[in-house]
């Protein structure tokens, strides 16, 4: 009995000689990352992704943000600096960072990832940022004002207490490893105004 062996089938290499280069990540709306974005990502590589800012909520409806911001003792030279710019505005400043930005009661109602990302974004868009927001009581004398501030946040519908449980504004600054050059107590110890710099 004669056995017939099949002819050898030549192996054809179907793999491409060169692989296509990976496309750059987009943020937001399909825009490729710029050099400033890469620098910011490297500067804050341990921080939450910027995507969390896409659905950032509006301030609590009945919270008196404008009235409280008007009571902040801003330095005279800071009054012309932008106040509470939106994430889209901060992103547009990367090419030419501002000398100074201001943020007033913009963080306490956000989730921790959103608040940390927004503050990091502001520090990537400016050389300095003046931030006013709630803090934890440090002394017994501050407890009544801190309790009143907690009631105000609750009555105005501020969701969650993760911001205060995590140390308030100063807890966030500590987690981000930021440098504080000025500190002023506000609202009888319920809030604080900080001048911040990114640790580069």
C-alpha cells in the first residue's frame, strides 16, 4: 500500500512589517494631548484622571457662594484674578499660565477625586492659586463656627461629607503635596484661605 504525503504548505507571514504608532490620548472632545498636558500629567501622575471633571456638578443651589466669596479678605493685587474658572477655561490656560487664580468654596461639595483633580488642574494653569474652603476645627473655640458651617452645608443640600471626613481643604492640600505660603483663618475657624504652589 502506497502512502501519499501531502505537499508542504508554505508559511506566509501575514504580520505587518511595521506596527502603526499608537494614537495620542484625547482630552477633551478628541483633542490630542499637548506638551503642557504631558507636563501636567507627569507633575500630578499620582492624581485622579482628568476625565472625572467631565461631569463635575454645579454648586449647591441655595449655598450662598457669592456672599461668602465677597467676605474673603483677598489681597489687593488678587482682586483682578479669575475667580472659580471652569475646567474648560483652566485647560485653555496651559499654553500661557496665569500668575494667579482664585477659588472660593468650589471643592467641598465635590467627590474627593473631582476636588483633587480640579485643584491640581488649577495649579497647572497658574503659578499660584488662592483657595478658600471649609476646614476642620483645630481648637474648641472653633467648634461652634464649624458646627454652624456644617448646618449651612446640610441645609443647602451639599451632598456627602467625604470632603470634611478627609480633612477639609487642608487635608486635600496635604494629600496633593502642595506648598502653602500663606494661611488665613475664615468664618471663625470654619474655613481657611491658602496661597498654594505646586511642588515641582
